[in-house]
C-alpha cells in the first residue's frame, strides 16, 4: 500500500503557523512527522520573506 502524498506547501503553512503560535518545535515536528531541522528551516525562510516565496521548494 502506498503512502498518500502530502501537500508540502500546506504542510509548511500549518507547521509554521503552529510554531509561531507558541507550540514547542519538538512537539510540532513530532505531530507532523517532520524533523526539527525542517521546522527551523521553514521558520527562518518565513521570517526572511513572509509574502509566500518561502513555501516554494528550492
């Protein structure tokens, strides 16, 4: 059975939102099954450019 594809842009938005709301990075990463490294990376990109370009895969 194949894993369902996750919408990466949607996932990034949700993860960043939860982190900005004050949830602990470790808990956010665990809940959404991503590494803390990715959460920090997405937060940094959001802070650098909150207009939306941070969502695009580089």
